[in-house]
C-alpha cells in the first residue's frame, strides 16, 4: 500500500514539476516553454512541429520546432540519436519518420524527406537486425504508428527486406494495446456496476500499471 501511494505521489510530483516548467516558460519563444515539458529529442520536436496554430490553421503553432527539424537532419539523412561511434540507433527510425511527417504536413523540406526515405531504405534492415525479434517496448508501440502516419501523409514507406520483422512488431503492438485495453475496460466496468468501492486497491494497481506503460513510451 505504501509503495503504491508513494509511486503515485512521485508521478504527481513529476507531472506538477513539468507543468510548472511549462507555465514558467511561457514567453515570446514557444519552443523554450514547450521544451521544458518534453525531453529534447527529434521525435518530440517533430510532433510539436506538426501542431497547427488554432488562430491560423495554415501556420505551425511552434515554428521554432519546425525550423529545428529543417536545421538538424544528420548528413546521412536521419534524425535522432547516435551511439558512441556515431552510428544511428533504433531511435532514429521513428524519429526520422516523425520529422518527415512534420515536413510533409507543411509542404516543406522535400529534399530532407527524400534523404530521410533513402536512409530508411538503406539502413532499416541493419538497425533492426541487431534486435532480432526482441525490441524495446516503447519502439514496439511507436514505430508502427509512425509507419501508419507516414503512409497516411502520402509517403511510400516500404520495408521489403524487413517485412517479417515489421509484421512481427505490428503483431506485438496489437497484443500490448489489447492487454492495456482489457485493464481499462475492467476498471470502467466496475465503475459502471457501482462496485469500484470494493476494489480500490485492485483498481489502483491496474491504473498504476497503465500509467507506467504510458511513461515508458513517453520517456
């Protein structure tokens, strides 16, 4: 009971701290305020670059993020992290797709997109090969989503040499999401039946597991 409460309190404190940073960072440069809330990665920045300004829907809300994407493509064609030898890590695959989607959203960086597509075509098999069929959980959830969004944006993303691995990642994502959905549905059903008061500890544990999974993806 104490461990569960302390875990939730730690999570609340962490979120409050990030929200406080976001509020305090609300100045003339939107990029600074937002970056205090999310980790400074190409993937996160690309998502912010996709957001339209609600007052001017044909303009990005965080133009500095879009400029960052344009200015920070690796000469090899990817965005994202590298290892100690300078080679792209597995993070570079979803990060590169996200950055290309951001550019496609605003009809910018056509050469950047071409270089990104060339990188994925040439290096995806090499990067994925190191993991066999055992990928990080966050990657299993995020990477398929980026492939789907890229195709929806009109980009021809194909993995001819990695099709079995890609299909395996999609299958594993479905299993993970199904397990999390079952947990949420269980809590919802108990609440609908008016029985949640009898299962406070169980509900707390189930939701804590779901929150933990979300944090693993966001970190």
